[in-house]
């Protein structure tokens, strides 16, 4: 679908409004076919095409409108703007993004859809709207958590609503963890739980709760007499409405006035003897809650990947359609460099996302090695992709120029939303330390490395040698930091490991897609090596690769046969 004229657009400013975001991302079809398999992708392809058209058109317009019309609290009811409700309807209703992992029938597929399909579709949706993806993720992950740990009768009561696509019947989810004195340090939670027959009564305050009017929330609280720290916390399922139809005993104190996403309501909760059900083992509450937290972290990584793709799509559109100094921007050396630096993190995050989704599928089927891979990959992508998205969104705004700083465009919204990913479900410091814990306590790196080494081996010479050496160095540094409990270098170690992982996965995708005539991802793997893994002197020119050759090969986003890629690799080695 071609971009539509926008009467608000100044003359000469390229306007991508109405662009089909699926068609504007030509690599995506091949990647989906690779990671979903031909049969499932053929079934879902029309849904991806339709969602891509909506994301670049009506959903984007709704998101801009919702961003200007924040939710308000009136008599304990959260009033959401009609535009936000429409965005919810597409995500929860039309596409069933919160339901598709838990039952068959969504989008006409008879079985529950695999993680790659869910994340692949949501990756496209988030390019238009970020905020709705928070309750979407929490509903999905709450459903997953109670199915694993809650009493079967409780699951039977609420599962139909949690997995409904009928907006009059759907029950959305949330999690209430954060307290003023217990943010990153969850062990400081002071909310109390008192046994009352089959229920528990919860008392205390939760300070940052997105989707505060959700029908169900998972809450961490400390039963009377339980020890201090995380080992004394239990997990509870808190309904907004009790089984007899009455309102539960908790209130929304206020909604937050936050940087973004503006339309998504986030509030403060006061628990006033609210009735809740205990979930699972009372001595394992925090451990059980981490299942929901980790799925939310993975969703954060997916959202960051989607935001970066939208930033790249916008930047490429502007660079191809705007001229300066007598040439299209895309032909100018500094702009080429900037576009490549947008493409690098966007493609790296997408490859790590799909690999993690496949490992999650295997882990859920009982594969212990895959479980350990997911345990490490989840904080890795949450940490690095979310940080990369902040810079990518800002750089994309700069590509559009001063007009991109105005609220008529998606750029300011992308910048605001991108900053939240690094804060939700653990700040960068906390998540980098979690990477180190996964390596030290659960031997996760030893589970992941063989998978990556096998993929590096598929890269052409001499790329394979460079990537293999970088992977060895990154793994050794991560082991060293984890073993020595070297917190000061945790972020550096996590960054190196993430990019070594991404380069290996890009090389593998390049080899597999190369059999179908497109080996471009080998060049992106080289780009990752040059800019993120290779030693370099900041006061000397980069000599390990030719950016001009890479720009000419990658920025058109057209297929490149393996022999053409190998010639480029040979010419710049």
C-alpha cells in the first residue's frame, strides 16, 4: 500500500502515513517462513498483511489520538478514550494476541499458536501502538502463570474470560508488585496477607500498577509470620470483582502522569483487606512470580525490537524520498552510516527474539536445555534491546529533522515509549545482574553456547572465524564476571554476550535464507562484528569493513544471492 497524502505535511517532507508496515519490511516474509515453517506462515500471511496495513494506517492514527487523550479516574472507574478502546479491540479481539498461546481457534488455527507466531504478530502491532501491549502481555503471562501454579478450580473459573476474544467478556490481567520502598529490591515488600478461610485478606499499598482496573491481578504479599526477604513472599490472585458480584476491597488512589505511553493507565493501589486466593506453594511466591516477570521481560524485548523496526522503516522512507544538496539523503555517506547503525540493533533484536521464541516452545515441551537457554536469553534481550531502542528512536527522529520533533508524527511517541522498556520489569542494572545470576547459578551459558557455535559454523569464511573468536571472548568474559560476582562489569559482559549471540543467529539465518536466494544477513552479522565486537580505536577509521559497500548492499533491502554476498565479504575483509 502506498503512502497516503497528508494535508498536515509540509511540502517536501516525505509522509509515510498509510504505508503497509508489513510490506515495507521486505526481509520479514522470509524470516517468518523460516521461523514459523511454510505451512503456518502460509496460513498466517494474510493476517500479517492485514495487520501491516492497519498498523501503518488506522492503528497509527488511533495511537496518535489516544496519546493525546489520556485515561482518567472517575469514582474508581478508569475512563479510557474511545481510540484506546479501539486499539484494545484489535489486539485482544480481532487478533486474539493474549489468547492464542492458550487455546486453539485463534485466527482459524486449530491448536494454540507457538510463541514465534504470537511475538511475530505483536511485533508488527507494536509498531503502531506500544501501550496496549502492556495489558496484552500481562494478560497472556498471568494466564500462563496461573495455569502452571494455581488450583485447577481457580483456573477453570477464570480461563474462559482470560482467553476470550469477546470484548464484553474478556478479563484482562495485571501484576501488582512495586511499592515505594520495594522497587528493584522486591524483598522489601511490606504488603501483608491474613488468612480468612478459603481467602486471604491483603493489606498495603502498591505504588506503580499498570492496567490498575484489570479484572485479575497477581500480587506479591507477605503472610503473617513469614520471614523477611523474597523467601517470605507468597503469590496471590486478586479479582477486581468477587464471585458474588460485589467490588473487592481495594481502591485506585490515583493515575500516574507519566512520560509515556500516555494512554495506558498506570496507578497506585491501596489494598484494604482485599480478598485474594493463594497461588501455588506459599514458600515459592517470588519464584512463581518470576515466571510472569520473565514473560513480561521477553515481551519488553519484543516491543523494543518492533519499535526499532518502525524507527528504521520511517528513517529509510525519509532518506529515500527526501533530497538535500542535490541528492537523495540515502546517498549521503553520513546518512548511510546512520541508517546502518539503525539497522544493526533492529535486526539483531529480531533475530534474538525469534531464537528465544523457539527455545521457549521447546522449554514448554519439557526440554531442560532449552529452559536454561530461555533463562539467559530473556534478561539478555530485555537488557540490551530496550537500551538500543532508546537510541534508535532518537536517531530516527533526527533523520526526519525538526518536523519529526512535532506531535503530528510518530517520532515523539516512539521516543517516549522506548524509554519505558528499560524500566519496566527491572532496570538495566537489575537485569544485567540477572544475566550474571543465570550464568553463575544455573549454568545457562553452557546450555546456550553449543547452539550458537553450531550456527556460527554455517557462516562463510572468514566471517565464521571472526564470529567464533568473538563468541569465545564474550563467553569467557561473562563467565569471569559472573564467577567473580563482578557487578561493576555486568552490563559490559551482558552487552558483549548479547551481540555475540545476535551475530551467530544472523549468520545462521543468512545461511538458511541463502538457500532461497537471500544471504544478506551475513552482511548484517559482519556489521554487528565491526561495530559491537571487534577491537577498535575511537581515534582511527574503521578498517575491518567498508561501510560504503555494506550500505549499497543493505539499505535497498533487496535480496542478495550467496555468491554476491561472498564477493562483498571478500572485498572488504
